[in-house]
C-alpha cells in the first residue's frame, strides 16, 4: 500500500478506529516511513489539543431566559410551563384551550395523511390489478390463437355464410356475436368455433387475409360501455381488443397491424 493510501487511514489510526490487522500494518509502515510518521505525529498533537479544550459550560440563567422568551411568544399562553407535563385539570382555561387546539390540529393532519396514504395505496392496487388482468387476458388470447393453428382445423362450423355461422352459436354462448362475410373487403370468413379464454367459454370467428389466419374472439363484456380498439403486440403477434354493444372482441393474428386494425370498422 502506498503512502497516499496510508495517509487516508491515519485519522482513524490515531483515533483507534482501525481493525487490529490494519492497525498493525500501518504501525509497521509508520516505523519505516518518515513522512507518514511526521504526519501521524501532527495528527496526534492536534487530537490532543482538541481533547484538551473541554466543553464550554452553559451560561448561568440561560434556562430561565429561554423559558421567559418562549412564554412571551404571541398566541401562546404565558403560564404554560413547556418543560412540565401538567395534568389537564391543573391548567388554566386558556392553557387547556390551547392544548385542545394543538391536539385537534395534530389529529386533523394525521387523518389527512392517513387518507392520502390510503388513496395512494388503493390507486396503486387498482392500476397494478388492472394491468395484471389485462396482461393475463392478452396471454390467454395468444395461447388460444396458437392452439387453433396447431389443430388440424381451427373451425367447428365451416362456412362463409354469416347466416349459417351466426345461428350456430345460439345456445352455446350467452350472447350473439356480430358475424359478417368480408370476402369483398379481402377478409373472407372461414367459419367459427368455441374456445376458452380466462376460464370462460367464448365464440371465435375465423377469417383469413391472404395466408394469415385471424381469430376474432367474442364474449359478453363486463362493462356495457363501448371501448375503442386498442392494439398490443406479443411474441410477434398483434392483438386488437375493443368493446361494442355489450360484447368484447379480440382479433389475434400475425397480420400486419394496420390491416388488422381495419376489422373493427368492417365487422
């Protein structure tokens, strides 16, 4: 270790704050290094001088002067001894009123802080819970889409006729999905099937765009209000979700996002 590194440890060495191993190593270095020995001697002398200064005694009467000054502070009852915890029944009326005011103000501030913390916690919980639910739903939608691609046929009712596919869902799901053949727009209807998303039965309409299969899942919405289309991407697949007329839809495909985003307008 160099002299520069040793010099940074000299103050701790003089004060006896170094571990035994480091203290012994530094002692041996000081014995063989005149510069560090001189610096250690200066530090030891300075430390002794500071220790010899002692403490300045508290001026006589300082406590009484502080009491009088604090007692004369505006809007503060002058006969309250701030150094004593007097029983409430022994305090004069104005002192009791002052103490009640302080307690009331502290309680108000504590209540406001508690409410703020509670609202912050609830907001964080709501955001995280909503985010987690949406993430799990997205994963379920993608898994269902990939399962359908691995099957011999992702279709239970094979037809491009909307009047054949739509009635097929009657009695199988608790809603009536919007079914349209979009062959004229370049999205021919292949058919439909039942699937399971987030533990519930849903309808799945199967469309095609060139060589890309599109699964449009549909289920009853928990909230009847309409929700504008929202696009997300996971593992190279685009997932488009929206809600209309009490039914939630999700289109999943590896189709280019702009082409997939045309579906809500066409259906």
